[in-house]
C-alpha cells in the first residue's frame, strides 16, 4: 500500500471518497481526504492498495466492495511512523514484563 497527500503528513485519519480499479491485477486507487492541521478533511490524497491488503479492511466492518468503503474513515500511517510506534510498544512491553528501569530516547 502506498499513499500520497498534497500536504505531506506521516500519520492521519482519512475519509475515502472514491474507488477506482487500476488494472486487472487487483490493484485499486482510493481517493481520500486527510485531516489537515485544523482538524478538517481537506488534505487531498490517494492510496494505492491491492486486493490482499484491502480484504482485512472490508472484513473488519463487513463492508461490501466497492460501495461499502466509500465514506469510511481509515488511518493512514507511514512505514517509519509505524516502525517507531512498534518499537515503543515493544519497549513498554519489556518494561512491564521485566519490571526493570529502561532509559529510552525517541
């Protein structure tokens, strides 16, 4: 899955406004509106997603495709931001299990 916004951002909530099939290989382009700095859905963008990545999103809320995904809110997060969040979670889990003090800088 890849995404691009007019105003670059690492993590946001977005609203799906349209779906377009890109090719015969199960790839789609979702037109989305991301939240801007004022908390409004005005940051235009697109998500390129394949059938395999799309299925968990549809199954979680039992949505039909393609109409069911239009109007849905999705969380868009960069790989780097995701990696940072996973690293933090792993450290906090280690602290909880070991009871040891760990100094962490992010």
